[in-house]
């Protein structure tokens, strides 16, 4: 009985070795399976669209953005017009101030040279001081009035220039 069983035992041992070898081969082939699934997984980087879908998306985006762009452009245009008007007003003010300065310096030079503007020294004391004060007030009033007239003349000439420009632009 030993001999028929010994063949079975040896056959069983060889089957076990074969199974162990198969398991080790399968294990070496499968142990990297999670990494391989990640590597072999397909990723869509680009999606292809039809040309009509692309045009529809562009027109939709344009219809959403266009009103905002128009609004911003009109605001910028309004602001630029406002800045342009302010610049013209500042330039006119500068011209006016230059005119005043030139008139004021010419007036001061002519006033210092004229003999009638020298203060009088009199024997009366109190009366002459009052007269000097009155004369000084009158001179200041005259300067203010000449300044106002000069300013009005410059404004009138500026408005005439603007009117000519607007008529020429039309």
C-alpha cells in the first residue's frame, strides 16, 4: 500500500510546488496593479467641439459682455469730456491770472512813478492820515474794479474763441 500512495504523495507535492510557483508568478504580475490602473487610465485633456457649438458659445459670451463694455466706454467717454472741460477751464484761468499779473505789475510800475500817488506830508497831522487812508482805500477799490474789468474782458474773449471753435467744428 505504500507504493501506490507514494506516487499520489509525490504527485500532490509536485502540484503544490507548481501552485506555489504560479502564485508567486501571479503575485509578481499583480502586485503593481493599482499603479498600472492609474497609469493606464485615460484622461481627456481636450474636448472636441463642433464649430457651430463654438460659434454659439462665442455669441452668447459676446451678448453678455457687450452691454457692460458699452457702459464702461460711455463712462470713460463722459469722464474724458469732463477732464477736457476742466483742462480748458484751468487754461482759461491761467490766462486770466497771467493777464492780471501783467496788468498788476504794469499798474504798480506806473503807480510808483506817478507823482500824484506819493503821500503828502502836511502840517495838519490827523487830517492828513485820514486823507491818506481814504486815498489808499480809493486806490484799492480802483485796483479791484480794474481787476474785475480785466477778468470780464478775458472771459468774454475766451467765450468768443470757444464760440468760433464750435462754429468751425460744425
